[in-house]
């Protein structure tokens, strides 16, 4: 096992990784920006090194400073968390060139699966069902129009790089193609430095289902069941559950086998997630693979009993997975609410400021992953997520009741949050009965 690792991230995921390392006896090095001097991950780590100014490009995306921090501190490995460099093959290669272990898959695999068009071809080769669409990247607007007309509307343009819902546009008719193509490409270029797009049929009102997998360097694989991630606003997830109330055991097994087949096809190791769309007839289609730890990993940990971050660390230093598929028995139900520093009454505008009168929930079956505390100043430079509340119950009904209780116990003054908005979602009768799709927020929440 590693003696010391550097965590190339911030916030709650950095705290989460530090906690796993402490339990494994691994020393940790935190990096931080000038704006994050007082963040909890800095206090919890064994060492902390400032890597730059407040804005991410000068700190959390500053490759030379991060690698120098790792080398100066004597760290043997780098854990990227999620976001930032977590799916950047060039950063992984830079770590390897410096003699550092990148805690994630091989850079070549990351590059392959990060290119969504290539990932789709690979999925087909592995026998994983895919969304009908073009064979490769679109060359220009004319080709986009021709293929859209051939496939029939609606269709979807998607960026081949990146994620997070950017570089995606749905087209309902031929008159929308030109503008949608240009906007999606420009958005992808600005966000990922790559404006290339591909086209696929738009699955109407699907569920967003993903399967958590783990693989090691010895050819062992497991999946930890599925997560329901359909509650989204602007393609950003708000609430995740495990398992999905729409998936029966036969479909769960098929999804898991397809996910592992794809992982084997590319020789994947570490934690990863295969994302699917599920249509109204319970047909599932491969959408993409996330080659990193996911924000929503705690719900899978709750129902499977597997510590995913610890497995990542074990795999990265060459150990075998500590579990086999026969050891995995999905039990109970878990729900995660992402608590965001934003104002739902003001078009979800980001909210920065000093947190006051902080009260976080507790009690049976409640877990809180966060980096905030009373008096913490939420900076305006980073992602709006400040906290994740995760609950576990014997079934979905109990989990919903428990989450309502947990949200009602939570108090965060000094900034605006989406806590009340999350409670409204849980109270929605369609959510309560599991009648949800990726269009739930638009269709069932009255655009509140």
C-alpha cells in the first residue's frame, strides 16, 4: 500500500479521499488555492501545499505546480477525485513521467473512453447496446443535416469530449439543425477545447441509469448494481438513488454484464461508471463511460457495502479487488441529495458568502459528505456543490421519509441553497411513486 498520496482536488471529494486514506494508514497531501486556505480538506490532510491563485486555471488546473507539490512532498501517487484532471489523459501521462502513480485507469484507456464517438464504437464491439446514430464524428453542418433527415427527428448533437451536459443540443426538425450544430460545437470548444460533434437518435423521456464497476490489474471485475440519476436540471444531476425502482433483476443482470464486458474490452481497471439511457420499454442503451469516481458513489456504497475509494487505492498499488461478484448483494435503498450554494428563486444563481448557524443532519442511516463548517466562506470561483446528504433505508419509501427528515434538520444561513427545492422534489407525487425521467424537472416541477 502507498505510504503517501497527493489529492489533486478540493472540497468534499478531497475530504472523502482523506478519510479513506486515514483508515488505510496512508498519509495525505492536500493542495489548495489561495481562496481555499481555510477549507476542511486542508485541515484534515497530513500536509497541505498552496498551488496557486483562486481561479482554478492558476491552481487546481496548474499541472506544473501540482506535480511539483507531489514530488516535493514525497508522495508516491496522485488521486484526482472527480472533475479537474480526473479524466485528463495528458495529466495522467505527466504523473507517470514524474514517477507518480495516477490513481485511475491507464491514460490510453481514459483517452479512448473519453472520446464519446470512439467509446460508442468500442461498446458495439463489446456487444453493449448503443443508441442508434452516425458512425463517427460529423464533418460539417451539411453532413449533420443529411444524417438527421435520414434518421428522422428528434436527434441529438453531442460533444465527443467532456461531459456535464455541455455541448449537447436536441433538434426537432431540419430548420433547427444549423443553429444547434453551431451552438453545440462552440460550447464544446469553449468548455473542452474540442468542438467535434456526433449525432444520435434522441430517446424521448428516458431514465438515466448508470452501473458502478470496479476492475483490477489482474483481470477481476465486479459491478455494484445500478443508480437512478434521472432527476436533473440542465443535464446536471440533483438527486441519485440506488437501486432504480424501474429495474428488475433480469435487466440489472443484463446491464451489469454489458458494463463488465465493455470494461474487459478496453482492459479497464480502477473505479468506473457505465452510463445508460433506459427507454419506456425498458430497453437500455450505452451513453458514455466515466473513468473516475462519481459524485454519487455513496449510494452504491450504502447498498453494496463496498468502500469504492478504498478499492481504488488498493487497485492502484497493484492489489486485487477485495470482493468478487458473488460477494455483492444489493440491499435496501439509498438516496443522495446534492446541496448547492445557489438561489432557486433567482434562476439558480450561484451564492457565495460566509456560512452561519450551520446544522447538519444525523441519526440512523444518514451520511453527510462535505467540506463546510460554521464560519466557512464559500468562494465564488468553484462548483456550487457544498454538501451531499445521503440516506439509507430498508426500502425506497423509508429512504424518502428519512431524506425529508434529514433535509428538515439541515440549516445553512449566510448563503442561499437548494435545500427547500430538493424537499419539493421529494414531496412531488410523481417522484414518490417513481414516475421519473430526465425531463422530470421540466414536466413535473412547473419550472419552479
